[in-house]
């Protein structure tokens, strides 16, 4: 199982729109609104890192109102 956390910055006033858009993405298992440097954070979970990458590139980064994102991939040691 692979897990990633996506930190997102939205365009001004688009936080709720992007947050709602995350609800329609299958691999997003949780999402939060944040206060600080980033506006939102989403937990993405899949069977492998390829599926997480595809979800982020094709689904999350294409959400209207998203300005920037940073992804943290969890590793099992």
C-alpha cells in the first residue's frame, strides 16, 4: 500500500471549491483545510506509487482553482 500527502495552495477564494473537488477523486481518502503556508492537504492512498502519481498529475493538479502543490510520499522502512 502506498500513501501520499498533497499540500496545496489555491487561488484566492477557491479553497472550498478545490476542497469539494477532492471529494470526487477516488484515491483521495481524507482532506483537510489548513491555516498557514498551505490552504489544503489531501491523503492519497493506492496499491502502488504509480497510481498515486497518476492521481496527482491527472486528477488533483487539474482541479480548477488550484495554484500550486507539493507532494510527500510515505515510505515503509
